[in-house]
C-alpha cells in the first residue's frame, strides 16, 4: 500500500524499483497488490450488514465477535440479509477487526448489597444453575447503584433465567427493602404467572427483611439465596447483566453517569431494558436472539403442540 501511494499506483515507474528494494518487496508482489486493489472486497456485503447492525441502535456498538456473529445469523433467519452469505465465526472476527469494531469489556463485577448476619436465610435452590426450560420458573434478582448529578439511583430488577427478560423493574433514590418489594409488585402485575417461581438473590439485608418475606408470600414466590459464605458468582447472572448495561449505556460511550440527573438516568435505564434489551439486543446466553423473541417462540411452540 505504501509503495502504491508513493508511486501513484505504479504510474511513476521510475520509483518502483527504489521502493521495492528499500522495503524488500518483490515487484511482482507489488503488481499483484495493484490487481487486488482494483477488485471489490469480497466481504463488502457482509461488512455493510455489520455496519447496519451497528447503526440500528447505539448500544450495538458494544457487540463483540460472538454476538456479532449471532446477530448476523439472526438477521439471516428473519430474512434481513437477503443473499449475503455468513462465513464462520473466525472470519466474522477478522472482518470486525479490520473494521476496528472489536470491543472488549473493561469493568469488573461489584456488588453493593450487605448481608444481615443475624437474619433468617433461605436455601440456595439454584446452586449457580441459571438455566430454565420455561419462562417464569426460575428468576434472579439484585440491586445496582448508579451515581447521578443529584444523588444515587438504585435499580432493582428480576430477570428470568429462561430468556433473561426483566420480569420486574423498579428504581428509587434508596436501596431499602421497599425497592425490592416494588420490584416484586411490578413482576406480579406484568406476569401473574410468576406465582410459584423461584426468585434467587444474594443474602443482602433487603432480601432477608420481614417486608420482603411478606411480599414473597403475598405473591406466592419461592425464595432462594446465595449459599452461606457465598460469593458474587452465586448470583453471577444478575451481576453480568448489570455490568453489560453500564458498559453499553455509559462507560463504552464515554458517558459519566454523574452528568445526568436521576430522572434522566431512570429514562435511560428503562428504555435500555424495556425496549432495547427485550426486543433488539442479541443475548449469547440464550442462543443469540433477543429475550422477547425467545419467549414468543416458546409460547408459539406450545400453541402448535396443542
């Protein structure tokens, strides 16, 4: 490429020998490069599809090689790619690297809830098994903190282990047990079928409080908690989702949460989970499709079977 630039694509013949000798490049190799240069990039249609996926939503800029490969497969499945052929995952990785679109997360997990050692605990019913064969059977819940210009915003959510859909979501300027109870209320209002489901949490004082236990019984939910002396990995699914949300919504975009007021952050977080995450985001843990698509396919399959 350098020789082509310096010799005006080989038209300045007198300099070709000089640059080839200096850079130890064969003249034939240089001429082969000129021939390849005039041909269109064979992966251009695929590169255009990748750029289109990035442009669909700004959070898609955080797609790594695996999720980009899965996103292409999903787009092909729903007929959005036309005749574009999807190569192997390794080829997709090379293409995204050439396009400087590879993303590597930098943040680490950081829990904020504190255990109440005196309170009565529940058994660990999940034992780090965050899979489920149907929606509204097994869920995980947690709280995360987002610093704001006018205080701290606390986000509480209940995520379904089957499809990672946020069954319940609540936000407030505190992290008391009422916030977790509000999350249960939202989940019950959206999905009354959650009655009888297991909802797993860490051993934070919010989840061992009498108010939370009363709400659990009211909605007919089975409580599960991290094992005694457990680590954050006992609720790794929730911790991972929080990390993804903050990385994609703030950190990778160079946004400082302290620049926003709590009401602004509430809107951003609500829109991220209820619109983008549910309907658009490719989630590798559930087979490379959005949560709402996986849930819809589950109930569609039940209808066909009936």
